[in-house]
C-alpha cells in the first residue's frame, strides 16, 4: 500500500459520496475540513499527524455513511474499526487511538485523551470557522476561545 491516507480517502469518497455529488458540499467539506484542522493541531501539539488526520476523516462516518446522527459517535467508532481492520494497514494500537477519539468526539464538555481532545477541537474549528458571521454554539464556546488563545489569535467573542 502506497499511502494509507490516500487509500482511506479513496474508500471514503466511495462510501460517503458515491454517486451523489451533493454530498461533496454536505459531507466532504466537513470531513476533510476537520481532517485538515486535525493535521494542524497534531503539528502544533507534537502528536502523530497521520493518525490525527485519519481521526478527522473518519469521525462522522457514523452518519455520513448512511446511519443516524443520534449516537453517531459510538456507531461511527464501530464502523471505522471495521473499515480500518479491512484495510489491514493499521495496527491494533492505532485503531484503538482512532476509534476512541471517534467514540468520544460528541462529548465536547468532557476532557479525554490527547487524540480525543485534538479531534473535538478540530471539529469545533471547522464549525466555528465555517462562517465568521455565525454565532458560536454554547457547547463549543469554551473550546473555541481556548483554541484562539492556543494559536495566539486575539478575536475573543
Ligand atoms: Fe460528529
Ligand atoms: Fe463533525
């Protein structure tokens, strides 16, 4: 396998978008937006950028691949585990890091492991930087402000 992320990207484009180009805007912009913020945060926090990017790409597969948005974090973690095992390119420890982050990503008010926190923060960044005119959701407010501080951005709302 040449590059795990590119292999995964091809699979996700097939699973999530398929023959429905509307889903590029609906889903792919968030999937890849979050994955890029994951990369940035991993570089900033000295974590493994490839694993972090993978977390972002897969984090909403629970609803993007056809499931319900209710409980999509837990369901998505199971789906991601199956997909990553099928790829045979990730070891058990890597799969555990990725699936734990996905399972915990909806719980924005709690603090979990470093990859879980990175994924939650990247999700918040993609929501909050989507349109600066939109107000920040109450449950994302503290994370958003902490991220501005982390990046030295003086734009506290
Ligand atoms: Fe989500
Ligand atoms: Fe998300």
